[in-house]
């Protein structure tokens, strides 16, 4: 799967969480939140691994790769920290914090950091 399609999938997963946040009902959405969150975590780990392996395989600058991997680990650590919270106590608050974090990640990582290697991947025949 290309990087573009992988990012599209990550946007879709974030959208699921946003949809849950927009529900203004009195129902308990704990199971849906956990399912969407687990799917996002699993897919993100897959995406990060794929991206890092491609960078290494095609000889992307090692210093930049190390920095990129560090950003990926910070994302994983932050999500793990969030998962350890009592989600059920304040589902809306948790979702708001998570969606805010994902939006910040999209702006600062996907739209900025990932753009730095886009040309490199294109020159390798990847997109």
C-alpha cells in the first residue's frame, strides 16, 4: 500500500473517532471508542514500520530517519499514555483530547515532517 493510501487510512480511522465525539446522546460508547482506538493503534504501528523500512531500504538520510523514528515513538507513547486513562469516566473528554492530538499529529507530522521525504520517495519510484 502506498504512503498516500496509508495516510488516507489513518485519516479514516481518525474520522471514526471524530464521529463518536459528535454524538450527543446519552449512550455508553466505551466499546466503540476502544475498538476505534485499537484499530488506530494497530494500523499506526503497521504504517510506521512500513514507512521506516522503506526509508532504510532506499537509503534515506540516517540522521533524518532516526529523528523520524523518534517522532513515531512519541506518538505511540502518547497514545499508550492516553489508553491508560479511565476512558469510561469521561468519554467525551477523552475523545476530545484524542481527536485534538490526532489533528495536531496530522498538521505537524503528516503535513510537515512526512513532506520532507516525499520527493525522495518519488525519486525511488514510490508515492
